[in-house]
């Protein structure tokens, strides 16, 4: 049996002060190493609580929490000899659960793997998150009496009520939430204000409804399922509304809850993706757009599961965004590093942070197509055979702001770089790509950190940034730029660059900045927005369709270019 340890108020859990009591469950082997025999309350951080049977036992909360996470011994062992363990995570994105028919297909798909005992993570139905955000924005200025007529609210209501009807389940499953949603929009209309905190609460209705509907449907067709709101089962995050980070305390908390319930009364867990609970505010937070992927890998790590599957509407991670170039092809294997880089540099298919828990616990992530389950998809693992790998995928991130900063030589080189980056730190603005020479820096700003802020505020922040930088440098602000990231085997960078520049020259495109990440899987080129899509298409054609790989001879394949560029990303 697992033992619950109470972590005291204001204890430090992996560097995080917690205001509330929380509990952890330890496996029998970990417990015996701590010398525990039965249920105990432990000292956490500076404040001591009562000991166990072996009174006086003191364990630092931080050490205890990280030991649980590092040793991957969270309650899984507790079920020795009991029900079979939960085995995988299956995450279905909005496109996979966009309608009643899609929900039925997803249910069939899950049941077609009877040997698995999955944890299901769901996103909001279709474009519900976008609709809720838009409804919120319109509510700010539409007046309370007009809220009920907002197109996006009507659409959201209709979609969910129609789905419930078509699936033959009780309306009451969601009617309370729909009423609450309308009340919330009226509140926004009354206040004429939509704060990031309210925005997160508003969009959370999407996942809260989709999971309730799906769990009810599974139960209706005779498959026992249990719905969970992530913010109620231990997804503890920072209070950065709209872009919160998951805190370490989440892992043992959700493992205890999901595993404990499964052992007591097995039922397929259906968990809301994308959502968490701020550790200070206790308010609902969201993990950034597409955050359900991160929910899935977090659960995979917490429960030490065999695999995380993310089901999308494409045949896996593709060689480029199919919206830019429909001829994109599936990539069979990726490393965590490649997938993270790809996501960070703009491939919408995966959440940028989602690879972290999977990499930390070395759990394979499989990207599959719920519309075409037979397709092999993409498997993402720690390592893969790179001997024949050259270019894996091309990623485009548009509408980037670039800064050219040239020193006025008031400071030496060392002081110059330090001063420039301290200005960014002070203003809380992240940088994406950097290229430096002795007296100048070119860099691009990470828009994801600015996305959550109001446009007007962004502009004034940029003005303020330039003002500060102009105290030590001549600054050129260049907007409407795009980063084209070439993800692949950067050990072959000379070959990739030779080919890429050849193509760009033929297309009369001038590259404005070039940068290679320390990760060694990504070379980034900055071009003007107006040329970017055409560049991606031309590069895709050249690298993936014109027999480039067969042109590259044996000698070439095993030769290591290893030409590291001087800058980093
Ligand atoms: N390199 C890429 N590979 C696959 N899909 C991509 C890529 N870049 C962009 N996409 C887009 O990502 C979409 C899938 O991601 P997402 O919208 O998050 O799916 P879901 O909502 O099902 O989780 C695809 O429909 C595709 O348009
Ligand atoms: N519904 C959220 C979270 C999410 O992950 O969605 P999807 O899996 O459909 O990308 C969003 O739209 O951002």
C-alpha cells in the first residue's frame, strides 16, 4: 500500500513555496529507505510536523519530492499484485474531437487497443478555444444585454448541445457549464475588461465540456470512464496566466490521484488538457496554446507510462507545415531535441514545452493521425540513427521582430553584451536567435512571450526597449521578418547550407541573419516576411523532392561537416 505524506504549509517543494497542504505517495521501497512503516506526517522545509512511528524522522520536503520524481517511484509500486497498471497516454487534439461523429470515432479508436489501459487527455472541441477568446474580446465592448447574441457564444452552445444530443447523453452534463459561461461573459461585459486571469478561466470551459461529454459517452457505451479537471487533481503551475509553467509538485500529486483512483476503482481517466492551477492564486491557468500536448507528457512522466501518443489530424510531424506546402511528407523518427526545436521555432504540431517531461523520463512520444490511424506517424525518442540524416524538417515562424544593435563603443565588448542582455532581462523580453560580431548584435525577439500581451502594450514595450538600447548603441528595429529553421543533422551543416544558399540565390532571396543553435539540430535563416513562404516551398522541393538525398554520395553521407557557425540561437 502506498503511504501518503503530508507536506506542510509553506514548505519548500523543489524551490517552490506552497501555501496549501498537499500529499504525496511513496512506493514501498522508497518508504523503507526513508525508514517509514506506516502513514506519517513529515517535516517540510523549515517547519517540523509530527514524525511517523519512528518519531523524529526528518526529511526535507525538497529532497523528498525530487527523490520521488527522480527515482520514478511514485505510487506505481503500490499496486503490486493488484489491477493492471495504466499503460499509456492518448491525447486527442481539438481537430480529433470536433464533433459527435469524431468523438464516436475516437472512442472506437481507443477501444481498438483493448490491451492498453490509457489515460485520455482531451482538448476543447474543434475551434472552441478560439471562439471563447473571441467571445471574451467582443464581450468587453458589446454591452451586457448583447452578450447572449454573441455569434461565438451561440456557436459554442450549439456545438456542445448538438454533440450531447447526437451522442444520446444527458444535457445536464454541460448545461450548468454553459450557463456559467454566459454569466462569465456578462461579467466581462459589465466590467468592460478581460484580464489574462479571466481569459484563462473563460477558455477553460472548452476542455471542461469536451471531457465531460466524452467521459459520459464512454460510460453510456459501457466503458467505465472518469472525468478529471486538471486543476483539481494537482496540475500546479506558475501564475503566468495564458502561458503558465508546470511546477515539480505536479508529478507526485497527479500520480497519487490518478493511480489511487485507478487502483480503488478502475475507470479510464479522461483529463482536461491545457489547464492547471496557479500555485499562489489557486486560479485556473492555461499552458499556452496547444498546451494539451504538455498535459499528456506530464502525465506520462508522472505515472512512468510506456508511451505518450498525441493524436492529430496529420500523418505525424511533417517535413514542413502542410498549410504552406501541401506536399509535406511525414517524418518517421525524431529526437526529443529535434522535436523541441521544431516546436519552439514555430511548427504548430507540438507544444514547445511538451518534449521536456518526455525527455526527462525517456518516454517515447508518438504523433499519430486520428483520421488515418493506420499511418505509422512519427516516433520521438532520445536518440535515433543519424548516419543518413541530413535535413528533417523546415519550419517557418513569421512576423518576427529583428533588432540590429551596433555599439557606440562606450563599453568594451564584454560590457556591451552584458549590458544589452541585462536590458532584455529587466524588461522581461525573451530573445530567439542571436548573431554577434565584436561590436554588433543582431537578434530576433521571441514573440511567444509577447503574444499574451495586448498589442498596444507590445508596441510601447518595443519603444521602451529601443530607448534603453539607444543609450549604448545605434539600434535598427526591423519588423515583418521570418525565421526559416532548418531542423536536421547540423553535423552536415556545410552540405545543408550549400544547398540552401544555392536555392535562395536562385530565388533572389537575401538572407538577413544566420544562426546555429547550440543544440546542433537547427540552422536558422532570417528573411523578409514577403519572401518566406516562397523560400520554404523552394527549399522543400530541393531537399525532399528533387532526389537530393540520392544525389548525396556515400562519402558525403559519412563525412562530418561539423562546421559550426559562430552564432547561437
Ligand atoms: N511540421 C508540421 N507537421 C505537422 N503538422 C504541422 C506542421 N506544422 C504545422 N502543422 C499544423 O499542425 C496541425 C496539427 O496540430 P494541432 O492543430 O495542434 O492539432 P490538434 O488540435 O489536433 O492537436 C496540422 O493540422 C498542421 O496544419
Ligand atoms: N484547446 C487549447 C489546447 C490545445 O492543446 O488544443 P489542440 O490540442 O487542439 O492544439 C488550444 O486550442 O490551444
